C-alpha cells in the first residue's frame, strides 16, 4: 500500500519548499495531499504566487496518513503556528510509532514551541535558531540588552541540511529542500527509490 503524506499549506509559505517536496514525493508514488489551514483552498505564497490546495485541513483523515510536512516561510510559519489542527496533529504524529513529522526552514519552530523538539537534534533556518533552541521555553524567555533572547538551549541544533531524530525530520531552508524531500522519500519508500528519483532529475543525493 502506498504511503500517504499531508503537506500543510498557508499564506506566506515558501512555495518551493512546499512544491518541490510535493513533486519529489509524488514521483516516489507517495499519496500526497496538500491541505490548506486558511479556511479556503486558495493559498498565496510568500512571493505572491497563488496555489490551490487539494483540500482544507479540516477535511483530512489524519489517521490514514504516515507523515505530516510543514513548509517554511516566515509568514507561512506564523499561520501554521496559529492553526489548532497543525498543533494537534504535530503532537499526535510526534508521539505515534510509525508516523513522522517533518518541518523545514522556519517551520521547525512550530514543533519546537510545542515541546516536541526538547531534547532532540534538529536543524532550521539561521533566522529561527533562537526560537528552535529555546524549544518549549520560548514564551518564557527574556530579551537581553542586545535584543537577543536569553536561552538555555533545550534543542540540540545541528546546522545540517537535514536532521532526523527518531520520527522527527527537519530541514534547514530552501537550499536544502531537495535533500529534505529525498530523505522523506527514502524513509517512506526506500533508498533505491530516492536514488532513482535523484538520478532522474540530475541531482546528487548523498
């Protein structure tokens, strides 16, 4: 049976992080469902490109999904973080054996704030390192005289393109999207499939 991936979409998301991941996973024969958290299928990306999601997030049967994926983008991540469905499913997938949670760029800050990354290795966009490092304590942090957060790190930040710890997969940013997508394809369908896809698109995958 083919695996199923739910890719959340929100206004302000980084379009390439979303659609490259969708493209690679569909090449791997994964059943990919794009789900808007905006209450409408029309989503406007960070660079004002209009994209139509397959469904609304409210319509998804998450019990049948193997992975949820959160694309980045500053405004998109803020919209994801405000979604009750995203919060609920991040918690559910993180604690369920056999299911995966993946986030890239700014989006790892969403599971981080929920405490899901506490004590784990993760990567993210450099602009969001403080939020990810702070993990579940982000809302309790004070700003020092330099305008920086005073942080006792709860997350082990790797600075790698892609980091996996248990069933949590994180990607650093747009430039890491191919590795991020291919790694998810490898997890869901096997390395031979991921290697074949990488070769077919002339990409050197690890």
